[in-house]
C-alpha cells in the first residue's frame, strides 16, 4: 500500500518525494507556498501532515486533499488506499468468545449469596431493572470471574463479541476481561447508525447515556468501529470522554471533522464521568453541546 499511496501523493501534489530517515515520514514540495526545498512533511502511517513554511497542517490526508482542492479521482483513490487496512485489516485468528460457564443473569432471582451484592453494586451506579434485561447483565459467584458483574456486548446480528467483568467486591483488580481482540464494535446491537452516536470510554458510561452510546473500551475507537462509522456514513458524533482525556477528545473531534463529520465534544464537570452524572444530566449536557468550534481546535493544541 505504501508505494501506491506515495505515488498518489506525488501526482496529487505534483511533487517528487523525499524519504526521511524516520519511519513513514516523507517530504514533498509544498502546494501552499513556493520554496526551492521540499517543506511539506507527511507521515503516511498516522496521516498527519505539516508545511514548515506556511504552517498549514492536519490529521488526515483527506484534509490535505480538501485543502488543495484535489481532483475527485484522487479522493477516490485515497479512500481505497487509506482505509484498506481498516476495511481488510490483518488476518487474525478468530477466537469465539462465550460467557463464563458460571454466568448467572441478574434480572432473574438467584439463591446465590452474592446475588444481592451484585445488584446493590449496579444500583449504586444507576443501573435500573430495565438495564439488567436490556444489556443481559449477569454475575459470577465463583470461577475465574468470581465476584464480578458481567456486561456482555453483542454485534449487529446479536452475537456475543466481547464481555467486561467488573469486580463488585473491594480489593484486587477492578476489571478482568476475556483474552480476545478488542477490535470490535461494542454494543453494536443497540446502535441506530442513521442517528447521532455518542462515543464514551466505559460500558457503564454507555449504559448511563443509554441512547446510541458506544463504549470504546479505551480513549480511542477501534479499527472496526472506525470502519463502521465510515460505512454507515454517520453524520454527527458526540464525544463524551472523562476530563483526563480532553486531549483525546479534541483530537478525535478534529479527526472526524476532517472527514466531514459534525463532531461535538461534550464538556463534563470536573471529576465527573457519564456514569457519575446519570442519564438525565448527560442528556441535558448533550443537548446543550454545540459543534466543535475554532476555539475548541485551539484547546486541542493546548492539550497536546
């Protein structure tokens, strides 16, 4: 893919390429200002680009092509090349995930001594009886996932693709998850892709937000999630990350805006996350959130 992408850049920029010693870094003559040396630096892996003379820059090759008003045929080639890794990916051995054999559903009464403890733990986190059944929440009272609530994730066909095990007892590791790939679309079964989506970090955050919320299980989306967003042509994305992830939130917002997606960073109160705030407060915050502005982009730079 690298050679094809470099050749495309040479044609679109009408410039010969110069390879730098740093991996995946290349220099081109800048289309923004006349200079006798190549001043446009591009990382073909991260897609970041920067002109060292005009100070123009961006986080995607799409934004670069848009900036130079590239021919439509170059946009078409770029889409096929840049997202080839997202569309095809590396061939992984598929590991079928299944719920622990000790798993017990929490929406059904149990004689287990830990049943009420698990329920109380979830109740304190704002999880309702409806949530228990909707998300098929369960618990394990022994085994590898003993003393943990189990939060399953299902793909678009209703097939289990992952689960999170969260301890409801004090001490030890909070989370214990299956040893399978996280390159999935969490909670895909519940998402209506033709409507705005909300990206958050954890499963309890998504359950608290309720409507079209996707837990990334990280501060960044997986390749599978990115692919789904582009395939479904999502038009609006709300980014609701914890305050310690401001840098990631603004970076994501700028990334999506480069691809013409209306992205909005939801600013949470200090030391609060979506699960702490609950459905009503989050719904109000999301309703008040406007599209990311130029000042948000400045803040993105300030945060990193």
